[in-house]
C-alpha cells in the first residue's frame, strides 16, 4: 500500500482505512521495529503531517520521534528517557507492540518448535495487555 503523504488535503478513502487496518492487525513482535512506520502511516491516514526530523538543538524538536526528556528528582542524579512520539503542547505517545493469539499453520509447526514466535508486549485483549497499556499511560504521564 502506498500512501500519498504529499497530499494531505484529499479525503481518506474507506479502502485506504481498510488496507491500513489489515496491514497493521498482522503486526507483532517488535515495538521498536514497527512503531515509527505505524505512526507515520497513521499520520497519512489521518491526513496530518508526519513528525519532523530530529535536530541537534533539542529546543527545536517540537514534533519528533524519540524526544529526549530528563527526570529531575531532588537528591537523585538526573535520569534520561525518550518519548516515542512528542508534539509540544499536544501529546506524548508511548508505543507498545501487541499481537493476536494465533495458532501456527501446520507448515510452521517445525519452525515454532525450533524458536519461540515473538509476540510483542502482550496478546491484545488480555489482562496482560491491559496492564501493559496502563504502564504505558503512567510512563507517558511521567514524560508530560
């Protein structure tokens, strides 16, 4: 699927939305590998601009991936972290990769026995998934 990121003015089609959902409901395994691609494509679907390129001068990073943040606690050394997606005055976003519970196809059984399938943070819709989402919310609130 190719998105027309250059033309944010034309309305999104039902087909584009359905293709986006189909593509991403298959994702699993690695938050780091999927997050920025997903968010860029989500921006395209929403017809909003993609995040800017991060600059060396952090004061100029108003809408970027991996925004550096510093936690200052009295009597403690400063700690640093990174917000997955940051838009000044609007939001912070922490990505978490989930997966659907799936049974492997017969031809995959040998591979499954050889190595565990990656499943991301947790299986979507489970108690573990809800707990992961709550932890992500707390993490994002700490960045805000």
